C-alpha cells in the first residue's frame, strides 16, 4: 500500500531488518492514525530511507520508491493510450465510410 509512488511502513510487505518497527496508534482531536516507530533509534520510522528497511517482494527501489506503484501507474497510462488509439481508429473508419457513402451515411453511424 504505497502512498503515491513512495514506500510506506503500513504496507504488508515492508519489513525492518532489525525487527525494530512498531506500529503505534496516536490520536489527534479524537481521530486515530497509525505511526511507525523505530525501537532501535527511538524515533519515527523513516521508511525506505533507512538502511535496514526492505520489501519482502523486493519492490523497494532506490529513492524510497515502490516498484508496484510505478507499474500500476504505467498500466493506467497504457490504458489511456489504448483508449485514445481506439477512438482515433473509430474516427478514421467513420471518415472512410462517410466518403464512401456520402453525407447520407453519417446518420447511420
């Protein structure tokens, strides 16, 4: 569960090599939120920037990026490109058919 394209300590595949990661629930104005706490350092977890952080699926890339998030982002872009190509193809076919049959064929399309 990366945030954007960054790795997150709440991800089920994120692990600490020192086994020092502790997830705490903190409250702000009555609203709970989860915070990763490093018991080894005694401070908030810095996620993928830590030298002891790793991903079970080996998806943690340099710069604290998640390979799964990048792949999902690329798939969305590819889907949009495919839809645009399909629309272009449909427009070209309509032009060809309208030239073939004249202006009368536009109502059929």
